[in-house]
């Protein structure tokens, strides 16, 4: 009887405490002893956590084998987070979600809004990974607690995600396009190990920051009979070869492997690493990663537009079939092979270079300087050289571009065009996308 009484008393106590807690927290989210919000001066960590979570979800879903689709997902997640944060308190212009007047009258928890936005986008795009995504959200909501500001944050996050999903629902990413390799000198042929062209339809996917996929289409590559073409072919033939006598330094071999991973993955890791030493508040951090991923997604789209337009063969094909190019300064080598496997897409321009240049432009502006030193490890690096250090984002982008020649994957003029393309995309995005709200 005593135990029963104690049990009933305990239950009554829990109910009383719960009701008291609801009453006390109904006006605001939990605060620290100093009066700051639950995440205090680390609210920007929400952005970094969900950036990494997005990578994990993509990898769990398909092994991170499709960088174009991955870049689209990363852009959608971070743009939705940006909109959710700015819906709670406007500081930058919205991308897809602008709350109505009635929705801005209640104070909202911006960090909760960001987490819910990221969760909802990922859960919609990867329904089979919904449990993994929900665990990440629950940890945020548990820390945030309950209250009107938290509920308002959830509302903004859900609305921002819904707006992003609606905006990209018919963006062309799920289209299909047939492709037939050419037969004339200079025409793209399938590269060794592949019998397909990667996502030819990506040239028509709706951009995130550009007006159209062809807005920054690069100029034509040099003619096969030109001196410039011969110089580029002979350079990659000599320095990008898999042969033991390749004219490539040990350092060049190391950074060829180091930068071989997908650019979208590598440059997000660079941004996360720099973020540890370059403080930003939640609004700044959300904008940084939104712009970073939007321009890299557009670099793929713009790059695919130019690649499909010019349809230029890769060095491995060009060198093996040099006898057909009509250039007396080139010599065929039927057994030539690149240091690393050539991706199944045309040569010109180098999208790897374009993504790096676009990322460097955004990160330099976002972190206040191009001259930001950092060190990063790479999963594609050689065991004896797992990490590299850089003095600036530009220096990293240039080495990233040069690596494609040293790996035997691109002509020099393709990497040069890629760098120029990425810089134009990045500069335009900084000028016209997610700008500060006019408070005058």
C-alpha cells in the first residue's frame, strides 16, 4: 500500500513539474545563466553540423558517387537553412522563402529554424535515410527545449524547406538525355573503364545563382591544328603520364592524388576547417555555406553546358589518336595512360577547376580575406602525404586546377577556362545573391 501511494505521488509530482515547466517556458526558449539563448555563442555550429550530416546522408544513400546531384542537395540544404535563419530575424535577402507579415511578429529561434529546414529538405530528398536525419534533428530540439520561440523557429524551418523543395521540384535534375560519342578528330570518346557519359542532361538543370546554364559559356578551345593545342597536348602527355618516366615531381604527383576527390566534398571540408579559426555568427555562417554550395552547384551546371557544347575529347583519347588531329607538332602514343582514371565527361572546361575557383571567391569574401592559411587532409591523398597546407584560398584553387594536368586528366587550356568560369560565377553570386537587407 505504501509503495502504491509513493508511485501515485511520484506520478502526480511529474505531472505537476511538467505543467510548471510548460508554463515557465511558454514565453521563450531556454537561456543560459548569462541570459543568452540555448546555443549561446556557438549557434553557428548548427550550420557546420548539418553540412557534415548532409555529406553522411548522401554517402549512406549512394556512396557519394554522383557529385552533381550531391552539389544540388548541398545547395538546397544550405539555402533553406539560410532562409530559415533570416526568416527568424532578417539580415540578408531571402532565396526562396520570405515569411509573411503575420509570421514575423513572433520572436523565433533561428538555430532551431535552421536545423528543421535542413532536416526537412534531407528527409524529403532521401526518405530511406529519414531515421538517420531525425536523430540529428532530435539532438538539436532536445537542447533547444520548448516555448513559443522554438515553435516559431520550427514553423520557419519547415516553411523554408517547403519553399526550397517547391522551387527545385522541376529543375531538370531528374531528366534524361541520350548521348552518342563522336567519330571526328577532337570529338569526345568514352574514356577507359566507362561506356557512358556522365549526366549529359545536367547542362540544362536550372541554376541557383546564374540566369541560365549558358550565361558564362566559355569561349571555344584552341583548334586542333594550333600551336596552343600542341603545347597543351605535349604538356599533359609528358607530365600527366602513368609511366615511370613521367616528367612530374614528387610533389606534383602527391597533389594530383590529393585533389582527385570530388571538389564539392573537398571545399566544404576546407570551409568547415577554416570555420574553427574564423568566428561567424549564425547568420554569417549560414550565408557563407549557402553561397559556397550554390556557386559550386552552378559551376557543375555551367561546366556541363560548355562541355556538351564543345564536346572535346580528353587527353587520353587525344594522345592515343594524335595522328588524326592534323597537327605536325603532336605524336600519337597508342599505349599512353593518365596517372589517374579519367572521369566520363568531356574535357573542356575543367569543372574541377571551376568549382575550386568559385569556392575560393566566396570563401575569401565570407571570411574577410583571401590570405587565410589552412591545412586539410584528403581521402584521395597518397599515404605518405595525407594533408597539405595553403596560405590562401586562391593558392589552393590554382593548385587544384594544376592537379588535373599532372593527373593526366585535362589540357592546360581546360583548367584555365575552368578557373575563369568559376571566378565569374562566384563574383556574380556575391553581387546579386543573399545580399544584406537594406536597413535604411
